[in-house]
């Protein structure tokens, strides 16, 4: 979310129309601690910027080193066409200003979310990302 917030702020500072977009997606199978979560469903945040006559997706979630892990990287954005989304949507795309509610992860999951498991997963995910970047 930090990269999308930065992009939104910078596009707006350049005088461009930009908006936050969000959608449900499924977490990658790595690291192994993903099994601690009640489901792999999460919400992804990116930015759309108005260029010319169209809204263009700009998703800078993963840095180029993470391509080695099979994650989608938008390293060669041409500034005109949409980037590939870091994670494919698993539901409709919500755009800032839409009348409906923002997507909610695990809305249909009956199992309670364990905050400690969430923290363990996030810590393991960050360790995994550091290990991928180091190779």
C-alpha cells in the first residue's frame, strides 16, 4: 500500500488525475507460513492514472529483483499503457469514488482471524522477500 500511496501523491503533484484501485486476490503460496492464515484471500491496492483519454493501471508493487520468485514486476513501464497487475483480480475492481464498498478480505471465511498468525505470516513473507532479493 505504501508504493501505491506514494504513486498517487506524486501523480497528483504532477497535476495528473489519479485514483486508488483495490481488488481481492490470492496470496502466493510462499512462504510456507501462508497456511497459518484462515484463507489466502487478501486485498491489493494499486493506482490508476488518467493519461490522454484513458485510465491506466500503474502497479509498482514488486521491485525487479522479485521477478526471480515469479512475482509480476512492472520494471519497464512505458508511461502510456497499463502495467500488468501485481496480482490478478479475484473479483471486481473497486475504484475510489465507486458507490459500493471497498473489497474486504475473507468476507465469506467462517474461521476467525488470528492476529498472531497474521503477524507471523507478514514477518515470514518479508524474510522470504529479502532472501529472494539477495539471490
